[in-house]
């Protein structure tokens, strides 16, 4: 009897609340299970991800670290905080007076201009018969494939400053000028020449993406649009074509941003020097090359690269707002 009572009195301790692992731990475990489940897919992605990490993520991370240091490539980097960025905005006269205005002017004209030209030419080619469409596509895409060679041969000869230059020879023959013009050495004309050449080479991958996007638009939408009151081709483009190919438009916009902001090599290829006369064609990429490979101030060059990266990101987000779907924004 006593043992029975003792058994009734002794009760196992009540179970406390079940301990749960932190949220991030559960997410990591879930992610690892999904990775193991899709291990073959990740195995095929591994070569690309390895290259992406080695040539994109790691260099960007190192540039961000060097941007807050004073580094000349020989001595050990010395931490200076944000003084590089403060110097850029307060004491770098070339950057504030020439580089930044030139880059903004160049980007405002070439970016939207090249993007609009790519769409217009893609739309015009799409209207052609299929039998001749490929020839026109190749003719417009060819300058983007041989841009470097064409810049150093065709355009340098065209804007040569002597009387045998193609443009000078033509203008002298028609009596439009009295003496040869130094197109690539005169600060008044250099930026104009750079814009013309860049627009000529702007029919690149973005142009092909737009052309491919036009071919994916459902033709039944145009018939439905005519029934709903669309009367001309301009309205078709605005109400049907552009909304139906927003992914291609977004990709082309991103490529236009990248191509515009890295176009500083054009001035170097045309003039043969990194620093153009009176900084007339001095873009931010030229400023980076100046400090990185001429002055060997790699810390400041890294700070300039970070600013260029942030500028690219802001413009990319702007394009994403314009052409991205609402669910992805």
C-alpha cells in the first residue's frame, strides 16, 4: 500500500517547452537540404559560379577594401578610412571639373540615344521579309564585333588631322573648310567624335536581344489591338510591343548602361593617349586608368571604381523600375 502511494506521489517532471533552433539555423539547414537534393544542378553550375566568384565577387570585394586604404602597389596598404572619397569630392579638381561632367554628358546622350537607336533599328529590321532580315542584322551588328579594330583603323583615319584624312579631304574638296581640322586634338570636337563613334558601335548584344524579343511577341495581340481601337504602328509599339518584351528591354538597358560607363577606352583608342587634350574626353574610366596605371595610386583608383560601381547600380535600379515586373521590384 505504501509503495503504491509512493508510486503515485513520485511523478515524472513535466515536459518544458520544446527548444527550437534559431531562425537562421533552420534556414541554413533547409538550404543545405535543398542543395543536396539538387546537387547535380549545382554541380553543373559550379564552373560558372567559380569563375564568377574569382573574377567578379573577389575583385569587387578587394576593390572595396582598397578604397579605404592608401596603397601604391609596393608598400603594405595603410588604412585611411573615407578620406579617399572626401578628397574625391573636395580636392580632386579634375574629377569634379572635367571627369564627372564629361561622364554625365556622355552617358545622357549615348545611353538613351544608343538604346533608342537599337530599338528603332531592331523594329525596322523586324518589319523586313525573313529572306533579307539576317543580312541587315549582320550589317548592324558587325561594328560591335570589330569595334576595337574599326576604332583604330577606320575612325582614326576618318578623323585624321591632316589633309589626307577622309573627313578633312572631303570637306576641303567641297570648299567647306580652308585648312585641315584637328578633330581628335581639338577639345571642341573630341567629345562629339566620341559620341558619334559610340553610337555607331552601340548595336551590340542589346540590339540582338531586342530583335529576338520582337520575334516573340504574339501576333494575335496586334489583331486584338486593332479591334480595340489601335489605329497606327506607333500605338502598337507603345501599347503592345514594349509591354510584351519587357525582359528584353531590361536586358538591353543594362547592357547600354555597362557599355556607356566603360566607354572611356574610346578616347584612348582614338587619340592614342590616356589623358586627352584639356581633359575634353576624360571619362571616369580614364580617371581610374590615370591613377591606377600612371600614378600607381591604387587605393584612390579603387575608390573611383567603387563610385563607378555604385553609379551603375543606381542606373540599373532605375531601369529595373521602368522595365521590371511589379512582383520582382
